């Protein structure tokens, strides 16, 4: 019983310490799961276009964007996933200025800073609490604390010394006094959501501490590490970027069954072009196939085909779609939405129980 008391206090104060951050992370995560659908409804003039016979050259679209925003630098482009979808050009970094362009006319449809839209602000809040790297570390640490909260919660849920009926911890007696109802809700909702909360916590922490997660996956599977990105052959002889449309054509031939999802532009003189592709059977919404091109010569520097990836890399590739609910399609995304509400319910009921205990002691 002394050990159980220690575990109880551990569970209680971890929950009170990390509870509000976990509530915030869960609620924002429930919204971000359906971010693309929300953005399409909120900004149809930016996200949707009319299908026509042919698209303009990709380079022409990029030139228009760069001429319109000369003080900004193209960072990456999200390619259309459907014939009606537009280009999303990200300027300067992943979370700054977003410019939308029509792939058929090449015209700019509009632009906004990610933080200036409601769903974009929510996504940034979920990503780093709006305070950058420090926010990411806070969220990562809270995710790890959620693992311990879940484990200690399961120990407390299990009948002491194996005595008592397990089924009693799976239901709520709605006719009991309200304090008992709160206790039953906390206990039952906690055990029903335990498995899913552990998955969210582990995968969420792995996205923050991605290097450590990748190393752990490689260690457990005795897999070699993913190689570092190759470098372009830079020299100061006035070289210019290789035509991007030709690189897209090469990428189509290299992995013909995969669709191009992202184009990452070199941000330094030695960085490569990176074209990302997604196979139909992949669970990752962006795919995990990468083709690296020399930014000056267009030479293929390396091809990372997910079908030939090591076991450790394959495990790591599953973490993001599992965290976002994309791994099983619409049904798992809906499930992810409801699981995101669980920290709020558990924190609220746990806080009420804690307050009741303090009042009883007084």
C-alpha cells in the first residue's frame, strides 16, 4: 500500500504539472488532423481551381512568385495532390509566408502568413507553442510525461493485490453521488483511451526528438543510419540553378508509380534539390521517397526508395502518419480527433478529484 501511495502521488503531480500542456496539445491536435479540409472550406479561392487542358511550366510559376515577393526566398512547394488543387509555395521557411498559385494559368491566387489564419495559428501552437524550439522541447517533454502518467494510471486502475472485479473499473455508475461519478469517469475514460494515448505520446515525442527516435529504431533493428543528404558540386564560376521542369521530368521517370508531393529548394550553395514522392500504398501523406539532384548540373545524386529502406527507417517512417491518424485513412483520423479530447476530460476530472481531496482534508 505504501508503494501504491507513492505511485498515486507520482500520477497525481505529473498530471497536474503537465496537464494543461497536454490539454492544449490534444485540442489543437484534434483540429490539425483535419487542417487541409478546414483550409479548403475557409479559403476555397486559394486551395481550389478549375481544371484545364494543360499546366504552365513550373518555372514560370516560380518566377512569378519570386518577382511578386522579391524580398522573400522560395523554400519549398507543396505540389497539387488532385487536378483541382493549387500550388502552395512556402517562402523563407516552413512556417512563414504561404503563396498560392494556379497551376494552369500561373497566376498568384493570394498569400498569407501561416500565423495570420486561425487554423495556421492553431497548427503553430500545436507545433511549438508559438515560441520556437523551446516550445517544441516543452511539448516533447510533456509527451514523455504522458507515457509515465498513462503507466501509473494503469497501475492504479488495476485492483489492489489482484482483488476486486476488473469490470468495475470499466463502467460509470451514473446514479451514484456526483463525486463518485467523476471518479468513475476518470477511471473508465483513462483505461479506454490508455492504448491510444500511449501511441500519441510515443509518436509525438519521436517527432520532437526525431534524431534520437531514428537512432533507437536503427539500434533495435540493427539497421544502418539514413545517410546525410548529398552535396551539390559548387564552384564560384557563376553557376545558375538547373531548370526545375527538367528535374521534375527526371523524377517522374525515376519512380514512375509515385506522385510528386513536395519540391524542396536548396537554401545554400552546396545543398541539393530534393523532390519528394508518394507511392499509392504508402500511409505517409507526403510519401518517403526522395530524389536528390545537383542544383547546378541536374545530376541525380541519390535516390531513397521507401521499398528498399532498412527496417529501422521503415519503422521511423510510420511514426508521423500514426501520430496524425493518416495511417488508416478517414476512420483513424476521426478516432484521432476524439482521442485528442481525452486529455481535457482526464485533466478536468482529475483536477476535481484533487480539489475534493483537499477540501476533505481541511
